[in-house]
C-alpha cells in the first residue's frame, strides 16, 4: 500500500456495507450510518444502478462484509455483558461503530494506517458525523510500528480487559506482522480479553483486483494451523467461524438467497 494514500479496499468495503442496507432485506447487518459515511454521490450511484451489485461474486462478497461486522459486534455485545469496557478496532477503515455505539461507558480506540485515518476524519467532517468523546484515534502503520507502542501513546493500558476486532486486514499484511499483533493481544492483555478477526484461506479473483489497486494479498491461513498458532502464542482458546456456521446462524430462510460463499472466515480467540 502507498503510504501517502488511503486504503482503496476500505472504501470498497464501506460501499458494500452501504449497498447491503439498500439491496438486502432484511439486512444481516443494520448500519444506520453506512450510507452517510460513503457520501451522497456513492449512495445515489447504488440506488441508480443496483444490478451492478447483484453479480454472484459481489453478492457473496457483500454477504461476507456484512457478516464479519455483525459477528464482531455480536461478540462485542457479549463481551460488554461480561464487563468489558474497552473496544479496539484494528484497521478500522470506514467502520461506523464508534459513532453509533450503543454501549454506555464503552471506550473505543480506532487504529488504522495514518493516511486512511486522516481521510476518514475528513470524510466524517464532510458528511456531518460527529466524533464522540468516547473515541480515541490511533494512527499506526502495522508494518513499521508495533500495536503496543501505538496504543500506549494513545493512553491505552493493558491493565484492563479489552475486546479487539480486526476485519478485512490480515490478508494485506505480512504473516510476521499479523502474528506479532495477535501475539501482543495474547501476551499483554489480561484474561477475559478477546479478539475477532477475519482471514482468508485461498486466493480468488478479488486478490487480483486488489493487487491492481496496489493492495496485494500477502498472507493466507489454514484454519487448523491458525488455531494451533494462536494457542501457541498464548491464547486460551480459539474458535473458527466459517461459511457453514455463518449461513446457519445468519442467512437461514432468506427469500433473496443471500448466502456466504468463498474463502473468507472469522476467528475468535480469548485470552
């Protein structure tokens, strides 16, 4: 990724979340700010040409983008019910959770590449979405800085439990930087902390398109091997959440046939 520009794939994911609000009924992931964050022009383009988003590939990708946000926020809600009061969003992109946070007393830390975060902050101002006092921005280049140093500089301490999410990012990073970040959570956070992250098991045509945008896929994982690596770096347990489980839990009985397909998966790991 070019250090001077924001992430094109973050924009793409935001557009898919917005399209999900318009095209899929009922939405798997209900985000009242998804259309605002992409801007009026992009939202209008979805409404004007919905068939552009209805190819089999785009439907499957849209389903996964919606699913990963829904699953992460469901897991977060369960963590909050257990008393967790801090949420760290790694590779936040145009995620809107901090601006519609329903959990009183939950502090949120948005971690992202400096260029992507700067573009997001400009977008928030442009579309009139207020930044709440519960939110702290944390600019980090994962390939050049450690998560520990970035969070420490933002006033985050490892003394209290926290919930982490990391969606749509691990494929674009080196394996070393992915495992370094996961190792930080496992080794530094107290018991009761959790991370949910997405990953992919195989290359697809999407990988070719993102590479053309300057954001190539660098890291793939095999579910059993990844679970072994996670427990090896110190997590107490790790649970894979694949297409079969996702379709059973979130997509059963839909009249529109929206379902999860492909190599994208989710992992939940507890300290």
